[in-house]
């Protein structure tokens, strides 16, 4: 029997990047794209590569293009790290695994390295497949921790929890990463919420701007841990913006949301200006030029925002497409 599991890309609606710094965020996953893992029992444990793991190219230009899209490492390292961390988790929790092996492979349609949590999706799907294979139940909050630990501890990828929480819960989530609560429980306060259809959301991305989230987080982490006043103040404001968006959604005061989203990005520009490329800034400016709100979905490469009516969405598509930027209406996953 072949086990098939999936995980979806994440879009941070508000609050990022405070999730890695004891802040608050709202994020959701959407099924326009997905990462899929297939796993089946086999005599030996084997990890099968896909195209992005290849090392044979038709030309030097093809190799260069491949590196620009996928970086220097493909997805095999994600699978290998996920398997190791899954095994570590089971040993730590005294879970005896049945002595059997498996073959595992992945595929993904999630645009790569564009702030949509594509790597986390592959790891999340892999964890789900192993849980099903060994018949182990892992609560969503713990699954999110396992995925984050895989990236941080095994792969040295600086990251926050919100991507993994949204992907583990598979529904929009309001997340409070209160320092004291996390120290006591090992995870944050996670509240699944509903995003009303009246809140018209778009996601836009470009494929010529691949950059790992570590570029932003490495710099931000240094400033945060050194106690840089403007960074500490920004974290508090991002958390406050998240609370205001949550209130606006609960009260159906949706006309307040666009300005809050815009402020999220403007604040990022104030404290992380050096990490925002010209093309990233251009996406936001073009979206705002037609009246839409705009901010990063993650750490750059893709943006999220709201629009008012279909005419504004058509204008948004037209303006962004002219600059090689794709625009979609996210099919938000909600249980």
C-alpha cells in the first residue's frame, strides 16, 4: 500500500516576522499548490530524488538556472532530516517503532524559495507519512515543533514557528508565542479561526526572486538578541497589529484590515530595510498603486494583501503581470 500525504503553502496574513521572537501572527495554508510525499514499505530504507535533486545538466547555463531556482541543495536533505528527527522524537518519547523499512519520495508544486514555506511543507508531509506508516498520533502543536526542529537543529535554517503551525493545523490560526507560556508548555497559544469570504485576499509572487528566509532571519536574530531598541519595539507593534486584525475579523470590521496589513510591511521597511530587495519592494508598490493593500507572505518573494472589488483585482493582475508577477486568489484550507 502506498501512503500519500500532503501539506500546503503558508501565507502569513499579519504579524510576521514576530513569530520567531515571541510575537503574534495570523497565518493560513492554501491549496493552489501542494507538497506531496509518497511512502511505501520496502526491504531497505530509501529516499528517492526528484528533478530538483539532480546533478546532471545539459549545459552550464542550465546548472546556473537550477541553482537560482532551488539553491545548492534539493529536497533529499529535507527528507533525510525529517526521518532522523522523527526517529529522535520516537526514541525521546519511548515510542517503539515496528522494525520495518520504507521508500519515500516527494514532489512539490509550491514555488520555491519565495516565502511560501515550501520546504516546511515537504517536511510536514514527510512527518505525516511516517506517522501513518508507523500508526503514531502526534498533536498538531507537537508536529509543528518537530518540523521546526528539523529545520533549525538538523539543517541550520533560521525560522519561526508560524509556518509549521499553520501547516500542522491545516486551517487559519491565530498564534500567540508568549515567552512565558512557551517556556512552560513548549509551544504557543494556537487558536484556529475562520477568515470570512468578505475579506478578499490575493497572493502574488515572482519566480525570478528566489531567496531563502535565512537571509532575513540571520540579520534580524542578531539585532533582536543584542536588544536593539527599534527591533524590540517593532516586535511589540507587529504583535499588536495581529491583535487588531483579529478583532477586526471577529467584529466584521473588515475595512480596518488593509491599513493594518500595510503597516506590517512599512514597519519591516523601517527596521529591515537592508534586507528588502528592489524587486521585492516593487511588488508591494505596484500592488498598492491600484489601491490594494500589500505585505510579504513570509520573508520576501511573494506578497499578500486585500482588494475591494473584482475590478481592483483585474487591475492588480494586469499591473503585476506586466512585471512578470503572478497573482492568485488563494483557496484557503479551513476545517
